[in-house]
C-alpha cells in the first residue's frame, strides 16, 4: 500500500470529493471543468440513491449528486468498467434529474440545468478525436447553434491522459494528473503546490486515517484490485482463444502476436500444446 489513497476506489473518490467539510475541493474541480460557465460558489450534496432504481445499477459507481444555489444539478460519476451503452446510460440518469424537478399542478417545464461529469477509466469508441475531454451539449446541426445550455455532459477518458509532471500547464492538467497518479506518488509534486492540491494530498494520506477508515479503504482497494484482475483474466482468456483459432488456421506466430499482444514465447508454447494434443488424440 502506498502513501496516498487511490482515487479510483469508491472510498477514495468519496473521501476527497464527497464530504461536506471539504466541498470547496469539489467546487474547484467543477469550476475547472466548466471553465466557460460562471463560477459555482456553493453546492449542496443530495441523496444519490434516487438516481438508481435497482441494485444492478449501483454496481456502476455513481458517486455524487449536488445542487448549487441556483437549483442546477451536478451528477459526478466515477466509472471503472467499460459499458457498451454508457453514453445512453448517462443521458438516462440526467433525464432522472430533470424528471424529479417536475411539479404537481400547473408547471411550465422550466427546469434547472443538469450537468453530468463522468470520470472514466476507459476510452469511448467513435468519438472522432483523441482529446481526454469531451464536452457535449445539444446543437442545431444545420446552423451550428446551441439549442439549449440546460443539458451538458463532460466525459473524461482518463487512459488518454499521459502527461508527465513537467508537461502540466493548466489547472485542468493538474487535476487529471492528480486523479490518475496520486496513489503512485510519495510527495506533493512541485507543479501541484496550489492550496487545493495540497489539501487533497493531506486528505489522501493514509497515515492520517483512523483504524476504521483505514480498514474501509483497504476493503475498497481490494474490491478495486479484484475487479481489474477479473477483467484482465477475462481479456487474456479471449486473447488465448483467438490465438488458438489462429494457430489452427495456419497463422504465423508473429501475426498472432501482433493481433493479440501475447508474447511469442507464450504463443510458441500454446502451439506446442495444441500439436501435442492433436498427436495424442
């Protein structure tokens, strides 16, 4: 276990961004993402359970649900596992935040803006660009004019962010670097000396935790590791099946290695096992 908590664990993310006493950290993060919007000055945390209707939906970590002093809603989600219809899922949950604003009796449908921020540990397919951040709103496709500013989705594809400390320039860069790398660091980097980042490092230092919090984090970290080990094992099993089929079809070891990412030594061993199995059969 390192010096600082992993912010991609359920415990870690909520510890830093989900506490009332430290909500100014979340404010700085959101204001960094919504750079073209007026500064958010205050937030109120709302009950997240209303956004999930069954236990299966809760398996995808849905972390924070907030409201500012204007009644605008902010959904902040940390998503580890890749989902085929994640875009549709995020729109569905945003629609829940719109629907709950409906009023009995006469109502003119003047609902407050809903913002969805998704921090994803995977990449979208078909976005058409290599940017880490996708900022999505409704547009008139013919006139290229904004249709409404009341529905906005910000997707952060964290695997695409590969800047080193020396390459950090903007506050946006620094937040993403911290999110992705804090659990691997031993000290506060020179480029992250601003008050918000120092406070995050202080909150994330494991030695500051009471035994109960430390135990809760360890359980959350175990869940995080088990999840990725399961995914990695499943992906390797798929690659092995592809390699077996390619061997039987007569493909070369070099070609199989290129399409699967498996090492040549592993492929050669797999080929020998297949040949031996056929000989013995």
